């Protein structure tokens, strides 16, 4: 079931999303070689809690017997890690790395979800291009995030843009509706058919999140039960915002 948010609910969404973006800004201001992904986790968690929010990813159930619930306040995925990397004091960021930080702030019953891929120190031009294309894929997608279009128009635009740049989109994971729950209907794949899928309506709040691999699209899951890596070992990037469908242009709730 797809929820249409009321004006009051949208205000609460705006606040959760504002804090999610603040947490990203706090990381952006401090990230540098020599930090660990656990350092990033601590920065984000403090930013969220200082603003009255809770890091919603912490304790997220794995749903798999024998696999721990998610222990971090953020997902931190380095280089060939695509998504769901577990923050660790053993993962030290090196000059030239890229790291995708995906986080969700929960406040007053609502969730705000966003991801950025950060450049650590001096990153080579190939990886920088991957990060840029992944971010731009989001903006290509949301050109269709308005009344009068269908969900498949967004999915198609993202997939086409990524593949036309020579990269692959991950198929096994996707964006999603968001609100009181972190994951609501509809699922939003990063590929699809234009003109297909549900009609977009004002009041829908959607987390749109291209996950892009430089090489082939195949993925593997590590033994920790969480971390997803590219099978061919090539780097991956991830960019996400929570948006609101309106009568006109979409409102990007997790950007200023
Ligand atoms: Mg996310």
C-alpha cells in the first residue's frame, strides 16, 4: 500500500530529512584519510541525536537466522562495497578511497533517508567519474518525479543514464517509499520501462537511490550477512535522497 502523506505528515518528514542531511554534512566536513568508518558512524550518530533524532539503521533486523541485527548508525561501504557495509574501527580510510554513507534519521515517527559517496583525499578520475554519474543518475530520474508521470519513467531514466555512461545498475536492491516505515511501497528499481508502473501522485514520499558498479552488475554478499560487494571487485557508488511528489517539481527533502 502506498501512503499519501498529509500536510502535517509532510512537515514531520521534512524535519527527519533535514536532520539526515545534517548528519551527512557533519561527515562531509570531517572526512579525511586515516579516519575509520566507525569514526564516520560516531559523527553521524551524534549529529542525529543532538537534533532529537535516532539513527534508524541501528538494530535494523537482518531477517536472517544467525545474522546480527545491523550494528551501525550508518552503512559505510568502501570501494568495491556497494551497500550495507558495517562501520568498523578496523576499516581505515585511505587516500584515494571512495566511501558510500547511507543513513536514516528517525524523528517524531518519521524517517529521512539519504546516501552520499565521499571522495577520500585524492581520488583518481575514473572513480570520480563513477561518483558523478551516480549522483547525476538521481537527478536524471527525478526529472520524471512529478504528477503526470509513472514510476517506471523514473526507473528507466536512471538505468538508461547509468548504462549510457558504461556502468551497471544493481538489480537486487532498489529504492522505496518511505514515511513512518523506513521501507514502504512502492519498490523503485534503478531500471525499468518508461510509461509503466504506478502513477505518481502528490504526497508520495520516495527514497530514490541509484546503486552503480563500474564493472559488471553482479554482486556478492560477504559472510557478515550484510555487506554487498561487486563480484568483479570494481568500485561502486551510491547516491540517494528522499523526495516529495508535488503538483509541480519534486521537493528534495534531504537537500537544503
Ligand atoms: Mg538509504
